[in-house]
C-alpha cells in the first residue's frame, strides 16, 4: 500500500539550500509584502489555503519529508500560487540562514510531532533556544500561530514560547478560542471532523 504522495523527482527549493545569508525575498517573490514562515507543513493544506486567501503574503513552507515538500510545491505551481515557496530541509538548520532578524510577520507551527516516548522527547522541535531564535527573526508585532491536538504538548510549548519572550495577549498560559475564519491544516481537518480538541495559541512579538 502506498502512503501519501509519490516522490516527485524535482527537489523543492534547492536554490535556497546553499545560501549562507538570507535571499532578497522581494526578488524571490517579485515584490514586497509580509513574509510568513511555516515549520513542518506536511501535506500542506494550510499553506495552500492561507497563501490563496492572502495573495499579498509571501509564504515560505519548510518541510523535511521530500515527498510532502515536492508535492506541495507542485500543487502551488499548478494552482498558480506565486506567493508560496517550499523548501525541503530541516527547518532548524535553514531558518537562521534564510531569514534576517526582524523579518518575519508570521510563523506557523501546527501539530508538530509530539514524540511520545520519553527517550525521544529531545527531538521536539520547539526548544527554548529555537523559540528565542524565532522571536529574534520575527518582526515587531509578528504572530506566532501554534496549534496541536496534544494538551500536554500545547501547555509545554506555550510555556516555552512565553519564557522566550513571546507575548500572549490573552494572558500567560491562555489558549486561543477556535476561529471560524482560520484555514485548517491537513491534520486539523481530521480533528475538526472527529470533534477532537485542538489547542491553539496566538502569540505576538511585542
Ligand atoms: C505531524 S506533522 C503536521 C503537518 C502539518 N503542519 C499539519 O498540521 O498537517 C509534522 C510535520 O513536521 C515535519 N517536520 C518535523 N520536524 C521538522 C524539521 N526539523 N524540519 C522540517 N520539517 C519538520 C514532519 O515531517 C511532518 O510533516
């Protein structure tokens, strides 16, 4: 049985992988606009929906699973979404090189792998150091959009972000209510369909 999309031959975002300093994003996207980043875009429903809904946003999705990254780039191209770029890479490795301090208007981290086994917990993507780096790369007023179905991970990640200096306008530890205007991610669609809870936080850089 085949799981997920087939592997397309063309790497996604290969031109960004050798860069040691951030590209001129205005050049990449053909103009200025808010720059947003998604970490671990998976099957890409949020990236496609959000980029289509906000054509003025320049959206960069980073996903290290090649088949998902390449499929997303293919879909963005076939849908004519010129404001979406996909990079197949380890987000932790490339973000420091691709985004200048103060450059990101939005960061989306949705349903990151929960790493259930205690021995694997150190693989969790949102470490204190990474939360601080993302704050530094964020523009003043920039959004951090966090979503997960795992309450314990939601609480941990929210605490990590707040400790790094991300501001929670709803108060420390508070989750954001569901927003009917939100584009659901691929994972989120499942939970919305089954009625399972989704924990959301929307933090800001002061
Ligand atoms: C559970 S899935 C969620 C996908 C998507 N955000 C959603 O909500 O449908 C987590 C995704 O993050 C990706 N991922 C995990 N660590 C990553 C990293 N360091 N760099 C890039 N992608 C990563 C995984 O390959 C996977 O596709």
